[in-house]
C-alpha cells in the first residue's frame, strides 16, 4: 500500500486511489501508486480528446473557426451547458473543445467525438495512450449505444497514461507551440477545482500563487483530477480514485476533501521550494 493510499485509509477513506506524479520538464516519475491499474476514465478522457481535437485543427482537418451545428438529438444529460440551450446553435470547434474541458460539457464532447470519428480517435489513442480506451460517446440513451456499451464496457484509463499525456503536452511533444499554448490555456480555465487546486498557496489578495491547468472527472464513487501544477518544479499529476463512499456531487464531498488534503503535502514536497513560476 502506497503512502497516499495508506494516509487516506487511516482517515476512513473507503476507496482506492491511483497516483502518478511526474516532473513535467523531464518526464521523471517522482511518485507512483497503482500506476497501471485500469480505472473508469470519467471526464479525464476529455484531456485526450482536447489534444486530438487540437491536432485536427493543427493539421487543417477541422479549423478552430469551423462551426458545428447543435441539433436537438445531440443534447445529452450530465455536466455542461449545451443540453440546457436551444438547438440551432453553431458553436465553433474551439468553442466545443473549450466547453468540453472548462465545464466538462458532455454534449460538446459527443460532438467532438462524432466530428473526429470514433474509430479514428480509438486508433490515435492506441498509438498515443496504450492503456486508455474510449468505447463510445457519453450519456447516450440505450437505443443509441454501440455494441461495446451495451456489453457494459466503459471508457478506461490509468494514472500513468494520464500523467504522461500531460507531461508530453507540457513538453510540446504532441502539438505545435500555438496549439500547445491553446491547450494549456483551456486547461487553466477549468471551473471544477476541488482536488488539485484546492490547497494551492494563495497570496494576501486571495489569488493562487501558482497556476493549475487541470481536468477533473466524477461519477458515483469516482473522483479524479489530473493536471499540470506550475510550481517551482512543474508537476504533472494524475489522481484517480474509485469506490468512494460519499455519493454527493458537491465540493464538500468527504472523499473529495480527503483526497485534496492528503495529496497536497506530497505535491508540496515534490514541487518546492516555493517562489514563482509561469509557462
């Protein structure tokens, strides 16, 4: 049992956690617990879709300004805002990628998957993230699910895959400079910041002293957060947890607050000494 899991268990955390922390500049793994255990991906998979969507823009396949129609039948429940809006909107490709990350919009995500093509995304994942699997679009009604979804298969990933993706993004290994910066900017605007960003030191004005470029993911009993912490030593971090006991979707969910409080001392130790850093 690793140190983070042991600390969580001692505080009554019922689930299990997978953690990978890498030096984002060098790719060195600084800490790992259950790094290769396949877990439900939840919305963490949207980081990979962001990269793939920006690669499509970079290659001229889908320009950032291209408009994608929103039809009534495209709207799916869960996180996001597009399912609350009227059909007929035509957000740009950049809008969809942004909504997919900053408010974890499921409708935007499905439009991204459909525009790219599920099989093409799956082929790219197989080459780029060998332990990450996307089986289909999100939150579909039973009659629209594909065969894999009907068999109960789920999108999965590992802490190692997730941290490595962020490290490669930080190192400009996946996209050119302009699209890398756009990806980092979008991740920096995510609005759900309950784990990795929760205990980042703040100045006297209340503003965080260090940027966190992240994506969270949540299902019942599942609480994930992954991101780049721009500490004096920039860190790529993946914290994936399952089998939590608090079913509430709330910032004060007990599993979430325990994860945030337990992971920060490790990040503090690995990311200091503290001063300032920006990308």
